[in-house]
């Protein structure tokens, strides 16, 4: 069910951030084990507060794998869960794609901050992020941490919708919203510390978060 967990993470993040969701599927394609179609990438997102939602949704697939594994296997090693979620898990190459997308989002936002007033990026953008190339990493870390808090607080909904997606293989945005609205699944939560809100900074120092160059994904166990 890893692909269902992953794609449901993107879908639920769309709902929680108020982004339009068209459909989600776990029917494999050339990139990975499924995909989510949304309107998160709105025009001008890199020059507006919309960058936050786009970044959170991009991170949410990887976060969802870690959250669901933590719920399913309470004694599992947290570092291993987080590393495998980003390395690939059961979804083929999609998490590597998501890692590169999150880095691309962070880079685009950082570049906006170099030549435009920071106010255009909204209140969540921290001025110190614009001061050095490390800000690219910090922007990505912020999106990761926000995705962790959102999905941990809605872990029951995440698991419930993932089971429905695994059975149906494809769900529309309306079907996802209906499944997510079931009250009986809202109480289940996961403490964010079990997933790691500082994950990008603590465990991924080998990622090249500078604004230029390739984005590498470390092997499991790398520090």
C-alpha cells in the first residue's frame, strides 16, 4: 500500500491547504506508482504566498509514507522510515522526483527573494532565508515541517483515505473530500516528533540544497 499512502499524502495535503484537487491514482505510470493531479502550481506561485502550499503538497507524499509506516509499525526505527520514504519506498522513482521538485520550489522562491521585495512571498517567508544560499535548504525544511504537522494531526484520515484509494485505484477530488470528511477517522494522530519536523536539516546534510547543481538523494543510513 506504499503507493496509496504516498499519493494520499499529496491528496490530503491539497484538501488541508485549500488547493483544488482533480484526482489521485495508484495506477503506475512511467515515473512511478501513481500520481496526484491538482491545481497547486498556480500561476505566479514563486512570487506569491502560494509557494507554501505548493511546497507542502510536494513534500506530503514522502511525509505520508513515514506517517503511515509509523502508525502501522509502532516500534519501527524512525530514521530508517524517513530515509526510505525519500529514497523510494514502494513507489518506484516518485519520491526522488518529489525530492527534486521540493528543491526546485525552494530554489525558485529563494531566487524571487533575491530581486523582489520579500513582502510578495507572504508572512511565512523568513528574511534570513534570503541572506545565503543555505536559504534554499531552509525553505525546503520549512515545507517539510509544515507537511509533517498537517499529516500527523490528520493521520487517521490519511490512513482511511489510503485504504479506499488502494481498493479503488483512482479517486476524484470529490471522492477524496467525502472520504476525508468521515468524522470517525479524525481522532487518530501521530506525534510530529516521531516523524521529525527537522528532518531535512538533521538527516539530509548531504543533499545539495545550494541554488545551483544537482540534487542528490542519500542512501539509507547516510549522514
